[in-house]
C-alpha cells in the first residue's frame, strides 16, 4: 500500500517547483501524492500575493487537520498547521530572501514565526549546506541537505548535441563567445552582466526564462529540449545574483553541459561554486575573465561534471524515500 503524502501543487517554472515535480516523479511507486492549490502563483499582481494566498488556503488546511498521512511542505501556510500536523511534516526550504517579499511588513513577521515553529516538524530539508547552517543558527536542529538532482540520461543526451549545429540554430557566429547569464528575472544579476559587457562585440549575453526585468538582448523563453540546446550552444556561464539563492539549477545545468562558469558565491551558490571549483567574477576585468574561462582546459569540465553527476535520480529517490519512510 502506498504512503499518502500531501504537498502543494508542483506547478510553475521556478527551481523549487522543478524540485517538487522531481520528488513526485521519483517516489511515485511508493507514494500517493495529494496536492492542494498554490494560489500565490495565480495572482498577476505581486503586492499582498502571499497574504491573499494564505487567506484562500486556510479552509483547505483546516480540512486536512483530521487526515492521516504526512506532508512535504514548502510554503508559509505551514503556520496554519496544527502542532500534530507539523509533527508529520517535512518542511522543504530552498532559500529565504526578503527581496522577494510581496507582503511587507507582515511577511517578515510570518517568516520569523515560521522559523520558530520549524522544530515542531519531523524534519527540515534544505538544498544546500548554507541554508542548513542558516536554520541551525536559529535553533532548528532536525535539518538535512538533499541537493537538487538531475536526470543524467537527459544530461548525457544534451552533452551529445552537436555544438556547431546548436550555435547555428541560435545564430551564434564562430568568433562570438556566448555568455549565458541565467534567468532574466529579478535579483539574478542578468542586467549587471549585460551592462558590464556592453560594447564588447566579441561577447553576446544570453538569458532565458520569463524575462521579468525586460532584458532587451538575446533572450529565449524555451521548452525544455531547446533550452538544453541553448546551453549547449553557449561558451561560458556568468551568475551574479544579488539575492540569496538555494542552489541554482540554471548554474548547475550549465556546468553539467560543459560550460565553465563564473559564480558569485552568494548563499547556496557559494556551495555550488566550491563543490565544482568555479571562480568568482571580477567585474573590473570581467570580459578578460570570460575569455580565460572560455579557453579553460577541458579536464576542468570533467571535474565539475563528476562533482554534480553524483546527484542523480537514484541519489534523490533514495534520500527522499528513506526520509519519507521514517516520517510515516
């Protein structure tokens, strides 16, 4: 008989949603997942989005008070749980970044209350050591790290794409260094990369995602396979987030597909950079640094690849399967 586990709907395009979808997929043989709506992702206006979400979700949470089963939760609505519900909950924390607050000043207070109740949970999972230490410093002891994982069969297919064909597909001349700067969304630093490299005709900044910052350069909003072909066409990754991220999937996938990277070591990205041996960007000499990284010897690519390849679907399924069995 399958275990019953409740979660938010794994709908959306963020790294957190990708993580949750992967969790649902790899545990599907053993877990019956039951989901509740993630209302905050349906509001077009950001202001007060999380407060409206909590208000709409409250009746749904109340209806779950008497259910059996356990919970994997990654949302402030954990505050609406009873202590008995939290005792069978795994809280998944990707990151905490006040820059993303849409319901100030109340949201900061809600987060502080969340940190206070986390010890009531059966476990808390973070995606990078930085965030595990962040929580331990706030008195949360039952924390473990389960990293982002990757479908290595998909990665191997993508690594086999012909780079010349991929570059032609995206109109990249042979004498141009294609610089992948990640998602063109707020606080990811894509504008800073573009501004620093502006005027250098040999470098082309490329971004992906929803383009919430109105980046007017080479931006692509692509389905999965073409996104991987875009990464394969690029030469170097540059990641300059202002925000404290979890463990950037974009940066990790760029490394897996063979791009040497420059990574600002902020929060979880610092863990990723250290694990894969990627240097930090120096804005004073960024164009030269990019050219150096583009010319980096290929054995370096192998080192980064091997560091990340250990986090495959078997690793992910085993780590989560063991944890959910203990919670049940």
